[in-house]
C-alpha cells in the first residue's frame, strides 16, 4: 500500500470516496491511503451510510484531517476490520503524543472527554473497497458538540501526525499479512 | 459467535489450538470463543508460530487467562485482523478498569510499563481458523520479565474481566458484520 | 437472518429487488427475509432476468405472496442454491398442509397439476445478493394458465403460511452453517 | 461434473470419503459424483461427523446405495447446500416413481413413514469438498428402525434409479451455475 | 466456456465490453468467448482503462480481430492471468504458423519487429469479469506505428486463425481447472 | 514476493514442496520464489501429482534448475495460472537468449526440438499454495529423451538466467495485480 500526505487543502464532500479517486488525482496505482486537510461537508445524496441517511444526519466540520483508503484485494468485512484498526492506531498515536488524554474508541468513533472527534465509513465499489476517516482539526461549527485534534488532543503539527499515522497503519497491515504466512496449519 | 468462560482450570499446552476442541469439550457448535484459567506451557513441537520455533522460544506462564476462538467463516488474514481487535479491546478494557495504567499494544502483543503481558497466535485448520490469546495472571517464572493482570493491570476478578472481554469483543464483531451491510455501494 | 411478515399490502414492481430496500423500509439491518402480499407487475425495464427480457415475458399476477431476501455474505451461486432451498421448503410446507396435492418443483419453479404457481429470481448488487420469490394467491389474470395458493394449494391463512415458511427456511439456513462447522476435515 | 454408476459392489467404510478416491479408482479427473451398492459400516475412527462421534453413533446398513461426490470449486457451506439439493432431488424422484409415498425431508435426512431412509455428511479436504449420501436398499440390521428403497420406496431397479438421480442432480447443478450468469446486477 | 467466431462484421466501440453483451446478442448463456472482425474505435468515455484515459489515448484500428470473453466464476486478478494466457497462446499460434516471425510479448501487449500488434484490457461488472483483446488485421491508420496479422504475422485466413485460437485457449483453461483437481494437498 | 537464487546445491526430492520450506531454510517470510541447482529425484511417495502416481512415473534428472514458489494469498486455480505464466516467461527468456531455438510450450511443459525440457506441478497446503518448476541443466540419465538448458537452450550461466527469470516473473505478477486496480468497473 502506498501512502501520501497531500499538501494542498481539499474540501471533502463525499465525492472523494469513489473508485480511483486517488489514482486519477495523485497518480498512485493500486492499494493506497492518502490524507488531506480541508472543510468537510457531505450532504445526504453523497452519503454512503444509509443509517445516516435514514436518520437525516448530514456531516459538517469546518476543518478536518481526512483520510481516504482504497483497496483492491479486500472484502468489505475485512475492510471494516481495517477501518477499526486505523481508528485504533489513531487513538494509540494520540495517547503516545499526549499520555494523559481521556480518549475512548467506540466502534469506528473516537471520543475525547465524551465529545466526538471523528467520523468514518467503509464501503465497496465494483472493483475495490474504500474507507473515509475524518478527524476534526477545528470543531467549532460541528452539528454536535465535538472534540478536535488541536484543542482536545493537543496535536500541533497535523501533517506530521498524519504522516506517522499512515506509516504506522501501513506497517501493521503489512505485518498482518506476514502474520498469516508464518504459521503452521493445524489438524 | 457463542461465548463461554469456563469454570475449571485447564493447562494450556498448545493442543487446545486445534479444530473442534471447543465443540468436543464444551458442546458448542459453530463460531465460538472461550476463556479459561490455567498454567501455560507450550513446547516447540506444539507451537504453530514458526518464527518462535526458528528462534527456539517455548512459551511458559505459571498462571494465565487463556482465550481460544474458532471461526468457520473467516480467512486467515481476516482472523489476524480479528486477533488485533481482540488485543485492542483487552487494552481498552484494562484502561477502563484502571485509567492510569501505562499499557501499549504492539501488533498482537500488550506491554505494561515495558513488560510483556500477553502471547498470541492465529492459525488455520482445514475447516476453520483459530486464535489463542494468553494473558499472564501471575508473571513470576516467565522466560522474560513479564507483566501480569494481577499486579500490573490491577484486575482483581479475572473471570468477571474475561466475561466482559468476550462479550465486548463479540458485540464488536457482530457490529462489524452489520457495518458491512448498511452502506450503499459506490460507482 | 431476521424474518418479517409485513402487514400492509405492497405492489411488487421489481423495484423492491434492490439493495437495502428491506433496511430502508423496515429498519432491519443485515441479512433479512420479508414477505408481503400484493399485486405483482414487473415491466421489462425492471426485470433482472435477461432471459425473460430476451423472450419479452413481463410478469403479472393479481395477488401474490412476495418474498424478498437480502444477504450480505453469500456469493451469487450460493444464493441460487439458497433460492432452490426456499422453493423446496415451500413445496414441502404445501405438502404438509395438504398431503394429496400434486406439486412438482422444476428448478426455481413450482407447478400444481401442471400449472405454474410461482416466479423467482436471484441477483447481485455491489454489496449483497437478493432473491425474489412470488407465489400466486389468486391466479386469474396471469399471462399463462396458473395455479394459486388459495384454489390449488388450499392454503387459507396466507400470513400464517408465510410466517411458517420464513421460519422454517431461516432454521435450515442456520442449520446448514452449523453443518459446515461440525465435521472433521479429511486428508 | 462427471457421473458414474459403478457396477461392482463396494463396502462403504468411510475411507471412500477422502480426496481423489474417485480419481484414483475410476480415473475420473475433476468434479465427479459416483454411485455404488454395498454394505455400509463406518466405525467411529473413520467418521467425519463429530456430532456422531460425540454421541457414539457408528453407522451400519446391510445394503446401501452409496453416493460420493467430490468438488474442486465449492466452499464447504456451498457443498452443504449442494447436499441438501441432492437429498431434495432424491425425495422428488421417489415421489415421481411412487406418488403415494409418505416421504419427508428433514435437513439432510429422508424419512418414509417416520422411519429413517438415509445418512449423509459433507466435509472438506485441503483441495476439495466431499459428500457422502447413503440410502438403505435393505434396512434389516440397521441400528434404528429404518426405511429402505426396496420395501418402503418400492424402487425395483436401484441402478436405474441411481442413474436418473445422478443425471437429474448434475443437470440442476449446471442449471444453477447458468442461473447465476443470466441476471443483470442491481444498483 | 463456449466459443464462437461470429460471421458478420461488428465495429468495436467499447460498448461491447459490458455484461451479457454475448448472451443478449448471440444467445450464449454462461462463460463464453467470441471473436469478430471489425473496425475498432473506442473514445475516451467508453474506455475502462483509466491509465489510457489519464494519458488521453483513444484506441483506433481500421480492421481488427476482436475477442470478447465473459466469465461468471473468476476474480478480476484471475481474469488478468487468463488475459495473459490468451495473449501468450496468440503469440504461440503466430509462431506455429510462421516460425521465423519476431514476436515479443510484453505483459498484455504483442509486438512484431518492435511494432505494436494488439490492445487488451480486463475488467469487472457486478456479476462477471470481461476481457477485450484486439489484434490489428490492417494496421494503416493506427495512432502509433503498428503491426498487423496480415502483413507482419502473415496470417491469411483470419477466421480460421480465430477458431484455432479460441479452441486452444478454451482447452488450456479447462486443463488448468483439471490441473487443480489432480494433486494431493501437502502438509 | 521476494526472490532468491540460492548458492549452494540442494537435491530436490519433493520434500521441498512443503509449506514454509522457504521460510524455515532461508528466513524469507511471506510470498517468495527461490531457485537452486541440484540433482532431482522424486520417488512415488513424495509425488503430489496423482496422475504421475497412477502412471507410476517417478521423476529423475541428474542436474536441474529447481524453482520453488510459495504464495499465501492465491487460490490453487490462480496458482496454476501463475505456473503457466512462469513457464511462459521461461520460454520467452530462452527465446531472447537464443532467437533461433525451437521451443514449444504445452501446458506446463517445455519442449526443445520435441524433447522435454522441464517438469512442473502446483499444489496447496492448509495455509498456502506451492509451485515446483524444474528445468534440466544436464539431461543425460533422464527417464525419457530430454532437452536441457546447457546443450539445447545454450544457456551458459544458469544462475544469471535464474536471476533474470525470477525477476521478470516477479515484475509481471506485480504488474498483473496493478492491472486489476486501474480499470473502471462496467455496468
């Protein structure tokens, strides 16, 4: 899997969660995960989470660290497991940067001091699976009382944080594939 | 997936990590995860981790909380992702019981204050995949300087802890399957 | 798999055979099978069976028991096997209610006294597989000489019949998954 | 899938349910289903059904029509669905030969007048899946009160019956694969 | 897999590379491969190769031997392996007809004397995978200096060549499936 | 996939075609392909090709270039496709070194001037798939009249040839995975 932290700001509208968006825009072919900073505004007709559509919950954040992953060799269930790992590693990295933070993972959501820090979804196209994971950088203006990386996690250098996150995640995904190749089958 | 915390002590020798051990011994058919307390001693010819065999690292623990899972509908790679989730939830549950604990996850290992708390492996049989996850309850006598649930995580009621762990894990695995069923495919 | 017999009448037009129709309308997430009574009229542009499109055979029935199933963990071939099982169990349930009935299964079709009782199709979306199975309740007005549950199978309480059908089918599908988990692999 | 009704009698001991038994003995490579007549005696250490082993239920029949299938392209769950189809077609063929027979299917078992006619199991090897399906031809001497093809189903020509059964089953399996190739995906 | 060499000329525009095109037009259900002669002109909005779209490389050939395959039981990666085999067999058949030809395969491309002979792509629909493989019959007018079957490979009877190609390919694909069914698993 | 041309001679007896042989002996974890030179003598009880066992055809070659591949993410059918690609690339590399050679591929066999150059098999373990591909370096003493790399293909530096072969094959396998990630799905 290739990783890239994108320099320019990009507004996340949900349209980025589509097949080959990474390849078409950043010329990275194959499994890839990219991060970018930008406003996040997903209206209902671009939402893939039908639960949110039913509950009429559009997504808004003034400034978010957005992560998009596209895989060409995972099932959707495996991709949801990957999503949970990505969320877990984010929590662990925030704890490493700030050991006293009170951060809780609940499924694919992160909370700091009971306020929601993140949004996430995993879905499937005809040829691939995709993950979006968004972390508030500035939480003012969010629909519900929210936490953010700046004020609640005390992350000062977002791009450095993103770089370490993508690298740590990529290393563990590789390690997981190797872990499946080093064991004797049992009878 | 059915869950069971077994009352009687069982010594873990590696032979328990074999197909239908749960079904044959506890009459639970299908996907299941069980926990039991017991000494842990796996000699080289029962080890499934070839890396440990190459490195000549047998496993010993005087008293361990052992967890065995058998799945009949997951690939080995997906099972390693499940293993990482089980380890993650264990860390989170220890943090919940004891917010000031210094616990770190590294792949499928847990460390408290830099001392190793756990061992784990995932493997495959002809019809299933299997996980073993062992957590020291008393760490004296371990090969390397080790942490344990009693002294380092301050867990006093191991069976209660095991019950909550299996239940939380089972809930999240169910939630992951549902998460894969509530999203619109993208084109 | 959850089951539901829907109280209100719904006209089946083919648009119901689409991903998340059950979830969006009845708030059932995950694998599910539902039954409802209603007129059935599928014009060519909503048909998924290309054979029927080629043969220019639209589907009409004045009153039908319609069954829709959506799975998120089966291949299309496995779903066709499930469809054949659903048709088989329907035949067996009609025989149980009425031992002297002359009912024949031919693939995914049922015939009573040589007249066609049912229509069925299985297909795939990006994230799921789907089955439609329709049984005439009143056959007058059908394109070809048809049998129906009321006059030919002598089923008086359609909803009770539907409830037992969905339950029996769900039990056997669960039993099949268990059957795959209780056997020793062979070498 | 190739089909063969074997002329010579073969005692079924459970050892026939192993990979490439058909290929090694009858030189049929690839997916195949064969039928043969013979005594059936499976002792506990050759049984693959762990449920039977736990319940200590060895299998005996003085004279059985035995069917063995080996597939190289199906999962174990799909193979259990195939097994249920094979059992269903057997019931339907007995009904066709003898419309007044009182025959009931319960999972992978057939009963005539409440007496058990058949035994069956599906399992997996490293490279294939396998089915055994045995129908009593003469039921005297069976462990439980049993039905048989001769006296209860009134099948007089067992080989002719077997030939039609294998052919009908093979045709429907082919038809099922085609059914999965003639439908438009839905969005 | 069924094979067909179509008599009438058909212009290849990219629209033929869609699910059930073979079934709808030639009434062949299931896995199939067909060949036809015709002009080839694929503009950017019908191209499935995003690399070509990014590079703005529409495809044109005055007269091409076009081959379309649709599979209902292969993954996309396996289908790319099948594509490479189809290209390989084409090279071998040209060598057989003309042993002194200087023909080179590079991935899914063929070159004669350094000039490009062919275009190819493999893709996926919701229910199937598809291959297009086009060989220039007359190369004048092609965008880049091209080779063709007539002048460079000295194939005089294109339909005979196509018939032998489809047959040889079909035989090897069948042989590959058999090869996977004749080996003992290893432990 | 990692590649390695091993310096020391190793006799190939068939026991090398077993899971983790590469990992245990050369400390390469995960997908890998290695080459080594050595005598080849496989007696019947180490053969995995049941066809050869049935035909009583043990394998012998005085000096062979042996290639062993182990994959942890391919089905057996996909592995046979990989085997055919490996054989194809070997042929192409021999042609590149020696354009006038008369070399023919027939399935997984290579022939020079009608004499057999190679042996090959692909099989499966519980956790992986494996390929053996052996090319005669010196053909005297072979059971049937054989070709060899030295006298018939005029390859003088076997290790250089092996290095280029493994590298070219590895590149194309990577390219195939990428090819499956650069195409738009079709509807």
